[in-house]
C-alpha cells in the first residue's frame, strides 16, 4: 500500500508556532502590549504567529511582528527561551522567545502601536509581570531573563516550567 506524500503530510500531528521579542528599559522593566482582542484583560509581549506557510522562520516572524505591532525594526538577538504550550481546543504551541535588548529613550518614544490589534503599551517591573500576563508567560520571561544573564543558551520549557522538571 502506498500513500502519496500530500496525504501523508496531512495526516501528521499539528503544532502552532509563535515568536515573541523581549524588550527591556534601561532600568530592567519589560515592554508589554495590551491586545484589544482578548476578553480576559491579559497583556503580552510583541510577537505572534509565525507565517510558516509562507516560508517565514521564527526569527523572521519575531522581527515582522515587532515592526507590525510597535513600529520598531529591531533585529532579534539571542533565542532565550523555547516553550511548548498545551492548550484546550487547539494544537500545542511552540513559542520562541528572543532577546530584544534594552531600548533607548529614542526607541521608546518612537513606538507606534498597530491600532487594529493593540490598545496600549507599558514598561512593567519584572516583579509585577503576573499582574498583566498569564502565569506561564510570566514564567517564560523570567526563565528567558535567567538564561540571558547566565549565558547558558535558551531555556527549554513546557508550559513555562523547565522541561527537565526542575524548578528554575
């Protein structure tokens, strides 16, 4: 029995892919954006779906989303976290988190929001992330910052927790 390649591919498990960029201010606060399409009031980092069907890589997606959402064309830095996020009613999501570095006052002043998707932005102290984000997103940011400080490469996560089961 033979199966054509398209049928084989169509039958494989599916995953979604997203890329975000973590920007910081000189005093260490994290840049968050407020989406207008969420009913639960949670915020997020600049980023979104990787357009893999158009040949876009995670790094390219992070840069494109940053330009679209906040109007800054900043090349993503190091990959600082990779998170496998399960969710009800959808395939799992693989989320790539890139370091966006420290934004200058000029860059912060140049932020222009994508009004179709975002209502506002703000710089949030790391210790207040849970006031704005899903818990998994806050853990992902903390793990990414820890990996960046340690210079160990990206944190491997499952739902924001270390993939090896240890507590970060």
